[in-house]
């Protein structure tokens, strides 16, 4: 070890846990229980949308503390409300879900869980994103806020959001009447643990905190044949290879240098045998950007390049490009970020509150902010301070969130998370609601959201994370999906789809009529019927088999800012 490295480690280690004595005493009182909860949840992770045990445990804890708890909000969501006189309403969110990752941390409490995913595959499960730590922190914060009601006034809302990893849980909670069934928050808050900071610290970003995220599925159609007779085929694997490389020129050659663009091809599926040229190749992309105009430019370029590469290879049919998931960047209200720095510094030490650059990940917390509610989302250091300093000195990276090796340094990270949460909540719950309402809200129109009041009241549901597959009819851009809508239509009942929206569908059931409202993204069909004759069929027991258009993005996505 060289001396510079040693001093860096010593400085970081010493600065961790620099909480004021009052805060640390409060935290110590509830910490053992929070830590036990952490270990329990870590050992028993559940996948997105299936967080039944996790949600029940969190709900039971909050209920026993005296919170008014509602379960099953937007699926497995939990909403806990504690009223403490007049004042503002402040919401703090934790996520509930874990990931299909096999834990390789070697920890004594490592997860060994396996389950079936939505596609029926047997998969390992791990809290590889740290949501277990968020839950433990919020349970401790909940207790401290109950024990110190004389230090604040107003309404505290603690929520457990399902399915963050599939960016569908926030949307589902809102669709389930979150804003009308519960007190409307004046401010929404959340944090996220990660290895980009050492445990003991928190990071603040003012303005755009993370990225717009778009998930694309591209199917390239070729002409299959014998691997020894390529001249009789159009090889989709070669088209896919060219397409993948050409897509990387969007960031390097098309978008202005300095703008944030990530295009990752996360999967390629094609072929079954070495001497067969397949018919088609499938690519899965994630696209990340900060700015709405860059997002639009990049998505348009992806479509153009994919089509052009297919055409250059002589493919008879152009590729289908489906944008099946999308979320906007989380926007941190600058006035709020500035206001909350002081209480955070007071609680955990000035040197432990750092200013960060926006991150390249994404979050569906943006859905709450886009309801016109000022939001503040901050980072919680998770890295073991010593390992952090060593990796800095060596120029390497510690395992990131979603890695099988991701293991936050629980004691300092959880202590700091609890102290930070209590600090920001007390600050916001010490003033008036009017004061918070003056913070400029940022209301943005979602690219795909539609709300028809008559239909929304009857129910609202969303595209699944992964689609069941292509329609038998072989119509381009068309896929089949089967979901339980919770409605009991008679079997065999057919309904027409009058509009198509890739991300929101509203289902109503009145007088034996099931209406499905779907908005078309494609400009040329906005005013007409769906060109591929979308229709749905109720097959009994509330299950609705639905064929719908997955619209291409030829005209660019409907992104508004
Ligand atoms: Zn994650
Ligand atoms: Zn996460």
C-alpha cells in the first residue's frame, strides 16, 4: 500500500457514519430490527410484480407502528399513511422487487432462491439492486417518525412500489387511483443505493437525475436455407451483425459530441444449427438519453439504419421495430435539491454530502414526478469505504447494481440511509403545505399515456414486460398477448380495438361490452382503424386474449417534453 492510497482510505473510512449524536441515537434504537428485516428480505427476494410476501412483511411492519396501511395498490403495492396534524403531505418510496440474478457474493445471508419467471423459466432471484436495503431503511424511518411525532407535523406517506425493474410498478399504482384514493403528496422522495459512492455518503443531483430509457425489439427478416448454399438465401445473421455495428455510429457520427447516448444490444437470437441459415434474427436494445430531442433523433436513426441494412442485403421484408417499454428521466426539482442539502449535511456531516453528475440508469419514479409533484431522488453510498478507495486508486470499478457480486456495505449504508431519510422528511414536514406547493412542479405529458375518465374508472392495464410472441396471422408489427384483466367477460366474446397505444390500454366492462381503448402512435393511422385488424377475444375467467399492433417508429416516437 502506498501512503497516498492509505491516507485516502483513512479519510473515507473516518468520514463514514459521521452522524450527529441525536440522529445516531435515534437510528441505533431501531437499527437492530431494520437490519434483521434486511437479512430476511435479502434471503427471500421476489421478482417484479410477484412481491407478495415482501409486500405483506413491509405492510405488517408499518401497520404495527400505527400507520394506516393499504395493500394491493397497483398489484402488490403498499401505501402507508401517518397523519400528524395539519401540514404538508410528503411521500417517500421504496421499491419491493428483486432480479433474476444468481447471487455470487458468498455472504452468509446470500439468496439461494429460485422461481419461475413470467415466461415460465426457472430462474435464480437476488436483491441485486439493493431494494432490500431501501425497504429496511424505510421501515426504520417509519419507526423513528412515529417515535418523534413532536418534531414534525403533516401527513407522512411511505410507499412500497412493485415492479420497478420492469418500469411498470409506478404506472400501475397511479392507474390504481394512487392520487385519488390517498392524500396527494406535495413532494415525492426516493433514494437509491449503489457502489458509485462509499457507504456513509449521499449524492445530490439538481435537475435531470437519470436517463430516458427505451426498450426496442427488432426482428430482421431474411430468407433461410442450407448453410452451404448462401447464394440461395438472405442471411439475417449477417444483416444483424452489420446493423449492430452501424447502430454504434449513431452516437459517434450522428449525435452532437457531448450529448449523452447509449445504445446497447443486449441480446441476439437467431438460428438453431451451424449449417442452417435461419429465416430471421431478433435483437433487443436498450437506448438511454438525457434530452427529449436527442431521444427522438436516436430512435429515428435506429429505425432508418435497421431498414437500410435490410434493404442493402436484399431482404424482401423490412424489419419490424417495436418499442415495448419506455420511461422518462427523473427530474429533481432544483429548489428542493438545494433546500435538502442543509438538513442532509447536518445529519450525516457536510463532507458526506456530495454533488454528483446525472447517472446513466433509469427509474420509473419519474411517473410520480410527472403528475406535477416536485420530486427529489438522491444517491446513497453502498460501497465498503476501504474497497472503494482501493478501486479508485487502482482505476477499477466495484460490482455495479444488478451484478451477482453486488453487496452493499450494509451497516454504514443502512445507518446513513435511515439518518438521511429522517433528515429530509423532518425538514419538509416542518413547514407549510403552501410553501412546498410553491416549488415549481414539472408536469410532463407522457409519450404514450392516455386517460379516458370513463374507461379509467373501470380499470387500466399495461403492456407486459415481455410479449408472448408473434400472431399466427404473420402480420408485420403484430403480436399476441394474453392477460388476466380481472373482468369476467363471457367466453368467446369479441371486441374491436378502436385505437392502439403501445403502453396504455383501458378496459371497461359495462353491459357485456368490453371496450378497449388503444391509441395509435403511428401518424398515418391515428384517425382510422388499426391497419392490422387488431381485435381481442375474451376466453373466460377474466382472461382476455389480445392481438394488437406493435407500431414501428418510422416517424419517430411520440415524445413530448
Ligand atoms: Zn435495478
Ligand atoms: Zn434499483
